[in-house]
């Protein structure tokens, strides 16, 4: 079984995953997102565009070594991303109902879903993202209508929230996520990237950045005042996201579906990207074997506690810088020039 | 002995009439099979023998247009008396042809044709004078509509093709006949509209039909299982209909219809998930009503899949998502029920399936009694005995109604299996389990294909389409061709799935 994905499904899948990852990363997964997380999402999307644009040239002209190294980088990032998402799903399930259930039991459905999802292949994941995009819009509309009386636009001020440094730090993190999730899209099929691909990168970044910014802004308008700046536990941050202290509890259902839906699409996209890259690096491996390997590794990482470690937080902070630096080195060695000539 | 018969059935007939008769007598077991007839007589100065099976061939036609015509025919005047001469000069049958392959003649006789064997000639005449009894065209039984034609397909293939030709009176309507089944063959017809159907899809379906290597094929349901893209999928990827008007609308849209002998159904492909929610009413009613009905069916489908699972998960794990007053009612109603919610809902679900299945098999005369026993007495008794709570009866009843709102029977059975997964996962993991199941189902349907085309197109992948797929927009807006037709842009993935 060959793992592959066509351009359009890849763009949809990446778009859904980028929006979910940035929202998740700058709200529930972030210790101190501040009120200006929406601004960080926009800046992050803008920062990622040149790096994503250069990715294509790296894969085309960077030579086999550069290409393999880069695939390895994206593979590691996607695998870690899958593990983080699986851990998020398990935490959410634990918080919402199953707090006394062992983490392995909580992870099991997510792991099975990931394996099933990868073996359906890339186009199915992309098609599912297309359908999810419509459901997402409908659910978001319902959520906004239900919570409309409780929004406080004044909580978006000051625009810079906790200050420039927080905004910049979060923007770099967001850019890192955009750059790694863009991997599904860059290394699709044979790794080539056509003219339309560049436009689609820009469009994907713009759309997913806008969606993430919108969600973060809506979240900021609902979050209780103590949320700003304080270092809170993951459970409390999720609680603040879902209940926010004011809307009736029984109206949470659309929010929960949105939350799980976004996480599952993110998991599918990242997991598939990891499996596809693994197969590209080891072409003799069957797609199902790659899917199994990625599922096992992601589950093991999620169970190990690595997803909540300081080391991972540090790596995420610098993944954008690593990706940009790598592209800059290839460019300095003439790769981009060669590509332009070609 | 059996090997010997296979050898006899191979090859071609000889010139010696007695040898040929002996051969066919053995092949048709005429020593023990009293239905086979070998009628010797003289025709145009030659000894001939008509071979047919009693009841399958029309004896009146044999007497009138074969025996009498043979007796009245004089000796040959222009050329030798052979099979071609008989067709040209003597036999007064519209559909007859020369044939020399023993297997083809044997299959023809078995399917109701009559064969004329001639002495001194190595060709036989095969005449289509089938005259077996068949049911007249009647009202549909499973796909009733309020507005629209009422007639349905019957078991006779010829009648079914005629019905289609009546609805689509176009010279471009092609009906390709072929036999499937290696031991007991079944006549199958691939019907399509030349100017609308995509030739690649037609070729693919033709290939799949020809590749069937099952020893026998019993009707359209077996054919569907043998040529579907994903035989392991829960949902069908081809659609069975008993309505000629619906099959005709598929043909006009560029889809292909397969008919089979003895099957009062047509099999349509390629289809999408959304075709499973369409009925003929949608087309005949005004667009506002058609759209409303489709939305109701979509809602019914969602209720059918998710409602019992949601009930289990909300009452077991997420009580904070239930408004307080309703939660109070549920708790009060469940106070005396000794079973956990999962057991309670499974008892009710399986009772419902039991009543449903019994209602399908039971004679019509006592069917209404079963309805009363099942729905009223059993339900009331179960609630009174505190086996189930009243609210659960409501949940299961609404779920059942949702399932019945889905027009396609096979599709609704697939939904029932999905529902069981949702119930079990919902009871184990709450909303998390339901979301996992929904995600996996979404992935599953997104990965499915019908004759190589995506099952959820034109929504995913997005394609420009006739606005009669998800909703039923005004008829004057439905000018764009369907994406699977010859004029559509989407092309099937080559050689996906295939015959088994």
C-alpha cells in the first residue's frame, strides 16, 4: 500500500490541522497565552509563508541528503505532534468523564482511530477535512449564537495583551506549527511542488491563520479574568475553554464536538504525514506497516509523559527557527538559485 | 460420469442427427427428466428434431410457427437445406439464429429457447420462443411514493428492459446482454444511455461483470456483492431500486443500470452517499417540498446513528450536559430499572430488531396483530415491569422512525450496525467514544468508492454539480451534468475493486 495524497485534499487537511494545532497550542496547551494569542496566530502564519515557500525548493533541488534530512525533521515533528494530540485527546476524555480510567485505556480508541485513518490513505483524510470544514462552520455558528450574550469584546484590549515579548514568542511557536504541518503538503506524492502548490500554501496559511485567530479571539472574549497571565493546569485551561464560567453547562455539547473533531483531524493529518514520510524514507515498507509504526510510536510518546515535558516545550519553541535556518543554509549554498534557473 | 458430461458439452455438434440427439439426451438427462422434449419431424425434405423444455418454451408457437410451417414448406428450390435456409424460408419466428456450439445450445434450451437440429448439417437453429409464466407489472412494494408512477420491475428481464425503454425512449439506450456464472448461468443486462454515460465507467462495469467467476449467480444482490468496490464496507456502494422511473432517471444522469433475470430490482452505479437518501417523490414534488423531505431524511439518518449512543453517553458520563429538569425526569424514570443503561438500551434495540424482522417475515394477515403485540403490549409491559424506562422506549421509537426515514433498505441495515458501534463506544467512553466512532465512520465513507468514483463526491472532493444531490434545488437550475456522466469532469480510478 502506497501512502499518497493529492494536492487539494492535502491542502484541506493541512489547513484544518494547522488551525486546530495553533488554536490548541496557543490556548489549552499554552501555559500563559495572554489575550493577544489571536495576534500571534496571524503573525505566525505570516512568518511561516517564506519558509513554506522555500520548502518546495529544498525538496526539489536541495539534493538527496538535504531532502532526506528535511524529511527526517518533518517526520520527527509530525510524530511528536501526533503524540501531543493523542495526549490532548486522552486528557480531554479524562477531564470530561473518565478521570479514573488508565491513560493507556484512554489512548486506545485514539490510537485505533489513527491507524484506521492512515490506512484509509491521504485523500480520505483530505476529503474528511473538506466535510469537517462545513460541519465546523455550522458548529461554530451554533456556538457563537449560544454564547453571544456572554462575549466581552473589551477583554481583547490591550491589543498586545501581556506585551510584545509574549506575542512574539507565541508567534514563533505558531509559525513552527505552520511549518511542520505544511510537511504533508510539501512532500505529497513524489515530493514535487507545482506552481499551484505555492498558491495553495499561501492560501492554506492565510485561511488557517485567520480561523485560528478568530477562535482565539472568541475564546479571549469569553475567558474569565483570572486566565490572563496566570500559570494554570491543563485541566483548568480546558475547563475555561469549555465552560468559561458563564454559559450554561448544557450548552457545552457543540463546543465539545468542535474540540474533539478538531483534535481528531489534527491527529489524522499529523499521523498521516509521519507515516507518508516514513515510507518515503524507507520505500520498501508497506503503508500499513508505516501506519502501525507511527501509531505505536505516537502512543508510546503520549504515554511516556514526553508530551508534557519541558524539553518538548523548548523544541517546539525553536522548531520554526530550525526550519528557517535549514532553508537558509540550503539557499546560501545555491539551492534556491539553481531552482530559479531551472 | 460428470467428467464425461463436461466433455460432451464441449465442442460443436456433428452432421449426424442421431448422434446429436443422443448427445443432447444425455446432456439433458432425458431418461429421467420428463420435461425435455425431442420432437422429430420432416422439414423441407430433411429430418429435423426440435428440442425444448416443457413449460419454458411456448408450445403454441412451436406448433404454429415451427411444426406447421415445416409441414407446409415444400422441398428446397434454391440451394441446400441447412440452418440458414430454415431461418430464411421456413421458420416463422422473429428471433432465431444459427448456433453450432453445444454449450450455447444447451444453455439456450435450459433458459427456455428451442433448438432445431438438422440431419446432415453441423449447425442448429436456436429460437427464442420463451413462454414461461411471469408476474405482470405491478405496484412497487418497498419503494412506495405519494406522487409519481406506481409500477415496479418484475422478475422477467425482457419486461424490465421494455419498462426502461418506455421511460427513456431514446435510440441511444444500450442494453448489453451477457451471461454470468460458470456453472449455472444468469442472464444479465448492462443498460446505459450512450450519450450520457462515461465510457470508462461502462467499460469498468463490463469488465467486472465479465470477470465474475462464481459458479452460480442468484440475482442482482449476488452480482452487487461480486462487483462492489469495497465488499468489507458496511454501506452499499451500489443502489438497488424496484422503480423503473428511478432507474430511468439514473440512466439520464449518466449512471449505469444492471438488470438480471429473475430479479425485480435494478442495480445502479456509480452512486454517492447522497443517492441513498433520494426517493422518486423528490423529483415529482415541487423543489421546496423535495428539499424539506431530504432534510428530514438526513435528520432521520443522523438520529438513527447517534441518538441511542448519545443517550447512553449523556446519562452515564455527561449528566451536566442535560438540562436539570430533564435530568430529574430521566433519573426518576430509571429509578426502578435494575439494569445498567447499556443493557437496557441493548434489550430494547434487539427487541425492536426482533419485532422488525418478525414483521417482515410474518404473513400479512397477522402482521397487524404483531404490530399491536410488539409496539403496544410488549412496550407497555416492559415499562410496567421496570425492565426499561419510559424515556428509553421513546428514544428507541424515535431511532426506529429515523431509520425508516432512510429510503434504501440495505443502507438502513448498514446504519443499524454503525449505531451498535456508537452505542457500545458511547457506553465505554462517553462523548469521546462517540466522536471517535463518528470520525472513523467519516474516514470510512471518505475512503469508499463506487466504480472508482468517490462515495462522498461532489462534497468531498468538491466538484461542480447538479444541485440535486444533497438538497433538491429548483428544476430549472439543474442544468449542469452530474460529475460522473460523460460531460462531467471526474474520472474513475482505474481498475479499483472488481469481480470476485
